[in-house]
């Protein structure tokens, strides 16, 4: 691996390094994202930036990049789109538009209507789910033995804690009304 520092997101995939982002089954991606109120998306984002930082010696903080994902998804999605294009997997929607959609939907307030909130959440989740889907396509095509992130103990713990918080929040909400 080349240890030359890289300065911009566009430089990351210009090198001849082979690279595979983790394959995550879409059912897991959607289920755990929903069960954790989207908190798992911060973990997903962190892991993506960590992979870029470590494998390409990219001088960034994955923690801050994931914490401010609404801003940094623009460059992360572009990196992943470029990676996919280099492996013959095309994005039907540009990475920039996916990041814009994610940003705009993230700022729509909830309406306290279960059906509307579920629809908004699914719309919020779609850009990242689409990016993960494309990662899975690249890995299926170019890296058939890439790591598949199956359900694990950490996922179970995250889910249990978030469901407990959800139940606690519902109880508090009912008490306040």
C-alpha cells in the first residue's frame, strides 16, 4: 500500500489499490437502522470513513466525519460512487443528489403521526441504503470473498438498547399527555 498522503476525496481512488467496502445484507441494514432510530447510520458512516482513512492514509477523523454526516456524506458518497464506477457499477442517481436528498429529508420535522413518520424515516434511509446496495453490487462483482457483515452481538446490543429507549420514550410521552 502506498503511504503518500492524500489531500482530497477525489485522490483516494485514483491509486491502483484494491478496495472493498463491507457487504451488509440489505435486510440487516434496513432493520437495524429502523430499530436504532437511525443511530446505527452513524456507526455505518464511521466505519466507511475509517476504512477510507486507514486504507488510503487519508488524514481525517472518522468520528467527526460521521458526527457531521449531513455535510460529509457529499464526499463519502462521491468516493463510493467513483469506486463503483471503476468496477462497472453505475449509480442511477448521482452521489451529490443522494447527499442532497439525505440532507433535505433529515431536516423535515416529525409530525407525530406514526404512518407519516415511518414514511419520512424510510425516505431518510433511502440514500444510504442505495449507497450500501451499490457497495454490495461491487463486492458481488469484483470481490466475491469480501467480508459480509452479518448480524452480530454488537448489533443485538444496539437494537435492545434502542428498543428500550423507544419504549421508555413512549411511556414518558404518554405520561406527559
